[in-house]
C-alpha cells in the first residue's frame, strides 16, 4: 500500500523526534536484564543527572536520578558478556519538602537501596553520598581497578506489570 503524501509530510515533522527515540523491543525501558537471581557482575558505570522527583498528586521537587550499569562476568553462550542497565534511583534533593507520606516512604526506600549499592562497591559504609558516588566514579574511570559484585535481580509483579530492581549483595575479590 503506497503512503499518502499528507502522511509523508506528517512523518517528516516527526523525524527529529523519531531519530532520538530508543527502539522498543518489548523489554521495557531498562532493556535486557539477566534472569531473576544472583549474578557475578562488573559495575561499568554510574550515571547521575538532575531529575524532578514526582509525588502522586503531581507535585514535583528538585531531585537526582542515579543509575548503575553492569556487565556479566561470565555469560555462557555469548561471545561477549552482556551489559545491562540497572533500575534508576530517583531521589529528592530535600526529603523534608515532601508532603505525601507514600513519596516519603519511596524516597527512604531508594536511599536505603542506594546506600546498599555504595556500601558494597566501596566495601565500607559511606557517610557522605556525594563523596561516595565521586569515589566510585573515579574508580570506574581508572584502568587500575574494577568493581566486581554479586547483583541480585528481583522481579516484582504488581497491577499486571513487572518491576525490576537490583540489589548489590556483596563485593567479589578482585
């Protein structure tokens, strides 16, 4: 069936947006993940950016998004071990401004999960989140060290959707 010239014009207007869109293969926004359970992985990157923290009432507050990237250490049947991106942490920069009790709980859960990641990566409990993230970023940029960890992939079902989260269980000897 030939494409109508009016439709072609409409497509042309969308082309810039189309070029920057990520292809969706049905795996969800996070892409491929290993099966549920524990996996030996290298932490390959930590991405941090400003991102508004949203409450269920639509209110937004300044926040940050932090996302770890991983590579399986062994990946049978693959030429190269596969890489994957973990679930983002979305945290308000000031939890005292939150007005929704559920948003406060969500922020607390995310902070605890992030502290768990930082504690495993650094092999000690950090007291300063910014300094800890900076130290991990520096280690990942260095060619002298690797951050090897056991990652627990957890898949939770709610409302017909699957929610994926990863938890760092322990550091591996390097």
